[in-house]
C-alpha cells in the first residue's frame, strides 16, 4: 500500500467519524503518529463521549483499511 492509498483511506475514515459526530473538525481528526492518546482525547473532548465509545468508533471507521490492506499481502 502506498502513501497515496493510506491518505485516501484515512480521508474515508475521517469522513465516517464526521458523519457520526458532525461537530468534529479537521483539527480534531489530525492524527500524528505516536500521539494516539492526544488524538482520542481531542475527539472525546469535542464529542463528550466516553473513551471506550471513541475508541470503538475509530476502530469501526478504520476497519475497512485493514481489510483492504489484506488484499495487498502476498499469497
């Protein structure tokens, strides 16, 4: 999977999270590697949801990325 495909997948995941919580901004959804706690905290603060609910929503929104990644694995 190349960088362009990863960016495209993340843009789709961000769109799914914005559909779930319309009040999220692009700044809320800016993920920086190694800053997972901050990322979840920003979403939790903006939505008022529990940490568990945020983690579940992010997991669901990004689940398709892992499925599409599997298509690129050598058989």
